[in-house]
C-alpha cells in the first residue's frame, strides 16, 4: 500500500506585505516552521498508521495506539490545512472586499462592517481559529469558532478564510493585544485569494443542487 506523503507548500512571498500593518516578517518565518512541523508529523503518523497492527482486540477508547495516532492525525493534518489557508489569504489590501465575496458577505452578514465585527468578536472568543466557511447544505456563510487545529470544524462546508488566533500568530508583534492583531489582519486580507476560494466552493455548492 502506498502512503501518500504531504509536501510542504512554500510560504507565499506576499505574506510579508503584512509588515505595513504590524504583523512582522519574523512572526511569519517562525510561524512557517510550525507549519513544517505539522507536515512532518502528519507524514510520520501516516507511516505509523500504515504499519500498525489493526487488530480490533488491541483498540481501546481510553488508550490504544490506534486511538492516539488517529486523534493526533486530525491535529497534525488540521495544522497543515489551517495554515495553508491562513498564509494563502494574507498579504492583500484588506479593507472591504470586492467581487463575489463582497456580495456573499452583504447577503449573509448585512455588511462588511457587520462581518468584520462578528469576525473580531469570534476571534477574541476563540482559542485557536476562526474560519469563514460556505455551508454546502444551504449556501450560507458563517464565521466558525475553533479552539485547536482539530476542534469544531463541521462537515459539508468549505472554509474560504482562516484567522489564526493562537498566541504564536501575534504575541511577538502585539503581546497580549489580540484585538489589535485582528484589526491588523483585517487590513491585510487578500480578498482576491478569498474570492478564488469562494468561486471554487460555489462550484461545489451549485454542483450539489
Ligand atoms: Fe498557527
């Protein structure tokens, strides 16, 4: 059986555009090392799962090798996917969006300002992530809360924007002032990247109708 290996994506050069808003180059360089760690661990767990004895008699919900590997696999793979999304949608002009995402935000939140307020409050309330996602069941957009790499994602939805609220994303630049970090984030969203992801998600949504 072939074990598919995850290949780390390079850090997009455009993320460094966030320096103008106060999110430093150093933060991104250190953050990228964490991302590489998630890639390495996800690959390591894939190898270990492929080699694992899957005898159900050895499985146990309190502690067993398969439990540990499968639980931590979701943490590692979530860490890969969450950060690829986060890095992809950073480094733009921020502010109010244009294009399809502007229409969708106006439809589902009322206005960009209302969406940004919801994102900021959700981000302050989160322990790890906020994801703006399209729900393929009803076509709605929602700012979902996440506490860890693998906490509270929902099925049949596609995240199109991610806000990392772990302290490693902002402490070096803003210390404990997470609200200021989120204000900076709002100034450097790459709406073209978000629009590209929304267009892909809408194709999936429309194909399923
Ligand atoms: Fe992170």
